[in-house]
């Protein structure tokens, strides 16, 4: 008897046909799901690209939107710290945000500097750098974790200052010629302090000794503050440091000054001659300090910071405070990032032989 029943794709009696239909429907569902996934991926890529492609000027317009940390890679109270606090206080007012000083001392300024070099390049972590952190450290510090030229973007100078030769208040020499003669006669029996290997006072000490053929015993401290305290207490005999750090002590009569490393006397130390005119004609140097940002900081942010720095240096109160301490405000023609980068390169070339020679003598 013939079975006239219509065969259905769902009919268990025809498993092959049902399987084919089910497979086609499954493939259609998979294709639709794949298309949806591809579209979601495309939309996500578009969104991310839009964020990454947003013009930097938008970020610059809103910068800064929170406080800025300025790392001083030396202890509080030293010249880098003093200058940074004076300048960044005014910069913060101009930018409309607090600029918070954080002292991260140690290893000649390299610990704090390395921290900034590794920080996010967003303009919210800056470095109050100096000759110690950017000129001496690359020569004197093995396995340094940053390159002072490649890993930072210069913002601009904050101040220049000569070094001054200061001694305990009861040091027997009455002037610089007598002072130099005393050091030559007593050699390493005279204790010369400095603020740590690679610090600006260490560099000033090395140049003074090198130019005059002196050989005192060098005593290293963890910063200018501790060195000055021991000088005040008579535990060391003398050191060479930025005028900014010691002008108040000289003015107060608690230490004595013999000469400054500038072309002429400085207003904050009346009666103290330029060393070149008082028995040390070759002892001339200017110690600079500056602001740096991590490599990769957007150009508009760098420009904004440089503008704020320039305005701060033009402020009469800032200028007067720096000058009163013996500093010199950078002229407008030398303030730009390009000038700072150029000087940094030339300073490294100038100081490398002196520092390498000194390091060889101590090893």
C-alpha cells in the first residue's frame, strides 16, 4: 500500500533533510552574530581613534586641571629647594593650580631625577633640576637610570647664582690670598664640606681645588643644609656653595666669606670681592637651576609651563627675592627651552673632564 504522506524536513523518517535545514539555519545565525561582533569592534576602534586623535590643544586649554608636583632631588633648605619654592609659588598663581614641592634627595640628585624621568608625561610631575642632577650625575654615577639630555624636556631656567667661598667664623685667614696660602700649607688637614657627590657645591669645590692646585680633605654630606650646619658648628673648615644658600649666614656673621665666583661682587654680600680680583683669577662659574618635564610631554603643555615661568620671573617680588639671595634672574633672551638644552650640552662637555679626573683620584 502506497504511503501518500508528505515528507517534512522535521520528519524523523528523513534525518538527512532535517539536518541540512538545521545546519543552514545555524550558519545564518553564526554569520549574523559575526557581523554584529565586527560592527561592535569597528565602533570601538572608531571611538578609541577619536580619543587618541583629539588635538593636543584641547588638553592644553584645560591644563592644568589639578595640582602639579615639582620634585626637588635634594633635601629641603638647599639652593635647588629655595629657588624652586620661590619661583613655583608664583607659577602656581599664574596657572591657577598649586605647585607642590616634593623633596626626593639622595645619590647626588639622581633618585628624584630618575623618578621624574619615569613619570607620566602629562605635565603634572616636573623636576627642579640643576647642574648636579643633569651635568655631574651622568659622569659620576654608574648605571644611571636616566639620560639627562634624552629623558627630559627643558622648560626653562629659574635662576643663576655664583658660588661663594665660605669658612667657619673663626677661620684664621683674613682675606682670600691668606685663605689660599693656608690651604696650600695645611693640605688635607683642612676639611672642605660639600652637599654630596655630584651636587653643585661638590662641583664648585672641585673647580676651586683644580684651578688653584689645592688638596683639602673633602667631606660629603646629604645636602647643603647638613653641610652648612656642620660649618656653623665648626666641625668642618669651609665649603664652596651657591650664594643663595649661605647669604643669610654670611650677613648674620655666623660664617665668613672670602670671594664669589662671578665677574663682580653680588649685592647680597657687600664687601665680599669677586674671586678673580682677590687672589683666585681663574675661579669663575655660574651655577644654574631649571625646570624640566619628562620626555614626551605635549608641546602645548611645555609652552604653557614656559609661559608661566617667564611671567613668574618677570614678577617684581620674585626677582627681588632671588636677587636678595644672590641669584640672577635669567634674561629674556636665555629663558627658552632651546637655550636650556644648548647650555646643558655645553656644560656636560665642559665639566666631564674635571669630574672624571676627580673621580679617578678618589677611586
